[in-house]
C-alpha cells in the first residue's frame, strides 16, 4: 500500500457500568454505561522486515516481511509474533513467551480481526510495531475500568487507520466485538461500546455466538454490513445536578471468571435468574427515563435499586461481589445524600461509581475514611469516545 502514515496514534477511554451488569450478558438486555477520562493509547508504526524467510502466513505476505511486534507497559520488553494461517504466534513457543502472549491476547485478537478484513479486501498486511500505554492501572494493578475493552477498541482503530481503512464507529465496534467474542463469547461488549462512542450510553448486546458464526461463514466484511439482532447503542444525556465520583478498593478482579462463575452454577436458566433479568431490565429502563427527563432523584432511586438487585444476586449465587471494602465505599456515598453501587462484574475490585448532589459535593478523598482504597482519579462528565 502506498501513502501509509509513518505513525498512527489512537486512544480509547475506560468505562463504568451504571446499571445492568450481568443481565446485559444475555442478548437484548439493556445496560447503561459511561466512559471515563482515563485512556489506553495505542501507537502503530512500521517495523523492519526480518531477514529470515517466512512462509504460510495465511495473508499472502512474502518472505522477509515481518509480522507484529508488540510493546506494552504491562509486559517487560517487546514481544515478536509471526502470522500463520491468519493467526499470530510467538517466535519461540517457550513458556516465558507464552506467559507474555497471554497478557496481550486482546491486542493480538484485534490485530487478527483487522488482518482478516484486509485479506478479504485483497489488501496486504504490513509489518506492524504496536506500542500500548494504559492509564487504567496502577503499577499493573487494574482499576476495573474496562482496560481489556479499551485496548481492543484502540488497537482496532490504530491498526485499521495505519493500514488505510476508513471505518465508522459502528464498524470499529463490530471488529472489536468479533475480536473479544473470539476470546470469550460471554463478554457482553458493553465496555467496547463505551470505549467507542464515549459519554453516557444505553447498550444492548447482540448474540455473540451468532455474530461469530456469521463472520466464519460469510466473512468479516459481511458481518460488518449485516444487522445484528438485539444490538443497540444510544446516547444518553448526563445527569446535571449530581457529581459522579469513582471509588476503588485497590484489589483487581476478573470479569470473565465472575461471568463464567454464573454459568458453572445452576442459577443460570432458573426462575431466580429470570427474576433478576426482569428486575434489572425494569431498573435500567427507569434509569434511562430519569436521565432523559433530568430527574436526578429518580436516578438515585434506580441506582439504589440496582445495588439491591446485585446484593440479591450475590446472596443467591455467592460470587463475592460485596466485600467489606466495597460495601464501605457504597455506604460512604449514602452518608452524604448520594447513592453508589459496584460497577461491572468486578466484585470487590471494581470501581464503584458514587453520585452525590452537587450542592453537597465532598472531596474525592471521602471514601478513604472507610476500609476502601479511595477514589481513582477519573472524570466521567465529558469524555470523548475512541479518537479519530
């Protein structure tokens, strides 16, 4: 390809679930999310060709053309990968390399999906040098603000732009969801939507297994153009009379492990599961109405309702969502006339969004008076989405 830029930089914000987590995993169920002003930044530039010939790349790159080199602030040193049958693999296959690759799976999956689209358009996949820098962790400890989703969205945008693809936000989201669902079909994609569009949104997930099957049978290009049943993203106005602050307990958690924990139990598909879905859907719809009407008190009531529903889920299934620290963070908001709840599937580790009336706004350090770790500096008021 001619005229390729020397370097492309894209970034994507992290996210918070306002309401609807867990229920949004089921296709068509709504959730509310907000992007925050902490970002993952991905820089893509050209990497030098290798002197060793490489064959059977799966994308038609000739001998001497390099694969992908990834550097990240979460791994020591660069990791070199080669294409084989449309997938990226390490050079040595040793255990140390595999451990590093395991921390870069979302980046590599995003590159692979863009590579598939390029191949379908009969475009070459160039050698790529990818650098990842994240503001969504503290010395490697994640805040629970959707870093996996943000890095996937930013990687898709940066690699696609570097390779000359002009993609709409909808197309970038769809590629990111294909990359994410290929790793974990239970991932809702809500974090990807918040990282792509930014601001406050309501989101409904498509059937990810059906979407993956569509891409396998008819190609990525067709998956970008075909309507996805159940999928919806719509912008929402932010609350005007409430301050949104973020409390963090200081302990990381795995979204995938908590969602899979539900699948391993008999709860999923039970009458209790159905009640939770119905109650959460009603709560989200009412919260959307409150936001659209500027009803701050109504929104606070729905946040408290969402907290109660998560507490019932925690009692029934035993996921460990409400730990002492996270409960203290939530209770701190109530003491100043606000409301708070866990965000996402991050159990005791997730960032906890706290709403307090602006006229009674307290210092962001108020949460530190309890056993919690304190607030993560993030301002969800006016974050942009994935940058062009």
